[in-house]
C-alpha cells in the first residue's frame, strides 16, 4: 500500500495539469493528494471518490483511495 505523501508522485506526472479532470485512477489519487497539500479536503474527497468510480476492482489505486477516504473521514487523523 502506498503512503499518502505528495512527494511520491512520479516526476513525469501531470497531476497539476489534470487535477480538474483526472482521466485515470492514479491521476485521481495524486490529484487528491495535491488537494490535501493545498488545504482543500473537500476537493480531495471528490478526487478520491472519482478514483473509486473510474478504477477497476483490481486497481492498486482503488485501495489507496479507499484508505485515503477513510483517513479523511476519521476524526483526529492528520493527513499531509
């Protein structure tokens, strides 16, 4: 399972360009991380929910987005 760290984004990632319309589960996951980094948990929740909607059941990012959403909804849990 991946850690929830923005610096794990691949150097060639186009997260900043695709943050408004991620096309793949990995883009949606990293867009959620970017939104958390910017202090926008509502937008992060939308991005991670989109990740769930567009990912297949066996996508590794599906679990990452589920975990991120769970941490976001847990009171007292800090995320980057």
